[in-house]
C-alpha cells in the first residue's frame, strides 16, 4: 500500500476541488423505503372539531396512541414509502375512539395508503375506506421522511356508520373534511437519491496497461473529469446505507470503462460497468470494503479491488451529503481476468498492487 499512500495526498487534493464542480448526476428513482418506527399524527379539521365539541363528542387515542394537545399521535407499526414523493402505505398502531356520552365508535386497524389515496380501517366490525386522501406532500429528512396528507375526506359509508354508532345526525357528513395526517418516520435503510463517483487509476496500473497496448475509453454517461488526466466521473449514483452510515453500498448506473487492446491477431476488449463500493463491515476496517464492477468480455466475478478508507466518510447535515475518498488495491478476482485478457497468461497484474483512488458523494435526502 506504500505506492498508494505516496499519491494519496495530491490526488485527494485534486478530488476535493473536483467534487465542488457542478454535479452531472440526477436523482435515481427508488421504489420505496421501509420504515422503522415513527409516528402518524392525526389532527381534526377545525370546523369539525368545534361541531364535535358542541355536540359533546370527544376524540381519544386507542392504545398505544396518545393525545398531544388537539392531535392524536399513533406509533407506526410498519410501512413503505417512496423516498421522494411519499407514495406508499403506513400501518399505524392503535386507532381513534370517538365518544358521545355512552355511545362510541372505534376506528382501528388503520392503513394509510398515499399511493391509492385512502385511509382504511375497521369500524363496528366492518373494514371500509374511512376517508379519501387529497394533497400529499413529502420531504426527506437525513434518515427518513415526512409525508403530509393535507386533507382526509369522510366517505359516505364511514359517515353513515359513525353517525349511527354515535346516534348523531349532521356532524359526520359524507365528504366532509375529517382532518389531516402527518407521517414522520425514519427509514430502516437510508436510500441514496443521487450523487456521483470518481475513479483515478494509479500510475503503475496505467503504465502496465500502456505497456500491453491497452487503451481506456468511457462508455455511456461516464465522462473524463479533465482531458488527459485519466480520471473518470460516474453519474447516477444509487444504493443504500444503514442509519449509522457504516454499512451498505454506493454504486452507479453508468455503463463504465472499456479496456481495448489492439493486436496483430485482432482486438481484445473488456469493460467494467456499474462500478460501486460495498461497505461490508463498516468503513476503515482492514479488508472490509471492496470495489465492485460488472465485467463483460471475460468470465470474471468478484470485486475488482480492496478499498481502504483513511478515515470514515464525512456527512454534512446541511446538505444531506455523504462524501468519502478511498485507496484501492487490485483484487485477485481482477488480476487473473486482466492477465487472461491482455497478458497472454503471464502474471503482469498481481493482487495487492495499487489500483487507484475511488471517491464519491451521495445524497440521502
């Protein structure tokens, strides 16, 4: 690793400047993020609340929910919400108890589905759509999401059952605004919404490629950071990390790099696509992290390099970005296929040799 360390400081300085350039990455759409805990807060519409108070109707939480001023807070049992737009579903625990004197209506086994625009639950033994959902807004937090449902409108069926259970007429009318709901919950795994990766090959690795007549070119959305610098930027970063930001993966949807060797007998070509970094055992552990790529043109599986972070990547709470720079050595899973493709079976590339510098920044909000 001594050769790698000898270039680390100047290259890291270059990367630090390059990472300040405008990013070419776009947010990568994810299907959903599983929730781990959180709260669903339900507040009744002001006009409805005043009508309920005048009629002696109280709204109370069913355990383990609790009241907080004029709102009801129900813990999230489980859920899945798309990280950018908040489309998905939430299962709150507990429910709502509406009480008028000795009569009551229990709204329990609630399910809020922002994708299908409804709040369903069980009232008096019937599972029905209680309210229709309007105006869903979402915003990311560093490790979770806040989804606001601006309007819950009573369905005719729910209005009829509640009115019958409470023996009241005219308060719980069909299509009347029941209130609003806010879901605030952390993701069990933090989805990465965008960012980019960079790779600068080590001069020794480049020298061996040059000796063998192998040229590097870019494919897809991969671009050279600066012409002739042999440094490459990979856009459209995706992946996920745990909430402690110590385990997970950061990868790119870009096609990658092509390695082409022209010989009298023809052209040999392999490529590395979908480059990424896998944090298997936490940042900084010896041999714990690996650089990955999808090979074409040769039969190869396994990591292309062992990754060593000098220190844990930094997280900026103001921007919601995680950034890191790592040294990498050639993996035995990569040395063999490279020798097979370009070295005519000779051991030109050796495991443990310097491969280069990987860097990344990833957005988590």
